[in-house]
C-alpha cells in the first residue's frame, strides 16, 4: 500500500515531493484541488513548486526546520485547478524511515478559506465604520496610540485632525437620512483620496471624523487641514448650490499629550473655538493659530 493510503479517507490534501520539489505521490484530496498528477494520469507528476508556487519560499526553510527538530506550519494561498483563490493551513516536514520516500518533504494542507474569511469579516466589523468604510473610533484610538508611541520613540511629531461637518443636522432634516448617509460616504472618500497612504481616516460617529497624520509637524497639519476644508467644501448635498462647510481642529503629538485621549480632547477643545468664530475653519489647540 502507498504511504498515502492512510490519508485517502481524510479531506486534507497530502503530497510527498523530493527535496527538489518533484512530486512522488499525492492523495485524492490534493488531486481534487490541483488536478490529478503522477502515474496513471494524463498529466505528468511535475513539480509541486510549479503547481503551487506560493510554497517556494517555505521549501528550504522546511528542510532547515526539520534539521532543528521542528516542522513548519503556515497559511499559504493557492490557486486551484478551477482558478479559485484559496487559503490552506499547511504543515511541511521531512519524511523519515528507510523506504523510497524517506528524506522527502510531506505537505499536509487543509482548506481554511472560509474560516479565514470569517475571521477577516469579524476583524473588519470590529474596526470599521459600517456606513463609510473608514475606521471606527475605537480603531482610530488604537492607531493613534501607536503613532504617539512611534513619534516619541523616533523623537518626531504627528498631527491629529478632528473634522466636523457644520450644520449637518440641517442636511438630514431637509433631505432625509438617505442623503445624509450619501454625504457622509462622500466625506470619507474625499478624506482618503486627499491624505497619504500612511495616514488614518476614521469616523467618530454622527458628522465627526478624525485623521491621524504620522511624521508631520504643525505647519504640515495646517496646510493639509486647509486643503481638506477646500475639497470637502466642494461637496454639495442634493440640489444645494453651495458646498458644505467643514471645521478642522488640530492637535500635535506628542507635544499636546502623551495618550490618544489627551490628543482627542485637545482637538475637541479647539472645536469649540472654531464653532464660536465663524471666520475660522481651521484651529490648532493651545497655539490658537488659524488660516
């Protein structure tokens, strides 16, 4: 009986290949994912590294790990014979014994695509605002905390922008919540399109948004805030002829606080100043600067 005979009744895909990657044996589960290979099939056995190129980076490390008395277990993506993209929980180890496959590499792979997708969806739900697709407040606080620590460690600074849509309630009251939701989605899109890939955009809730700008000083924050006021002002809800007004408040970290809550509170305080002065659309907490 083939060494793989005991694996034919399980759903895990199993293959044995020599150290160069040439397939020696595969079980039915492996063949169902990647197509039949080996003796008795139309296709030659070929190399598992050609069939499954994502394994290449783990092939030599498998040999090194087994020499140290360990085996590798990793998630590896793959494209099956039908062109579907899957994710497998893969264990790789050297076979032992004195038969013809001793010293070859065994690959045992379990399809975990659905499990990983569920985990990914749960992570998205836990970190993302469902309406706009931006981060939620909780995730922003986590990422802001990381940015503050990084700035302190690297002895540089970053900016936190707190954005508020002026008179958003009137938009909801006049055009309804559907139009209000469309407006919020547009705001999130404009923010993402006009900030750097390294910046963080989040919706706090209601008509409030936050943005974390790592590796930036107060001058950069002021320039970026004014730019955002301009581009967001081009959003015209429903049939309005005038774009909406936006207030932006800035706090600099770690100068204005050591914790995410300190920075958010600082920007929130600046918010009240902006609301009291209609001539100011951008304010910096504590410094009292405006453009």
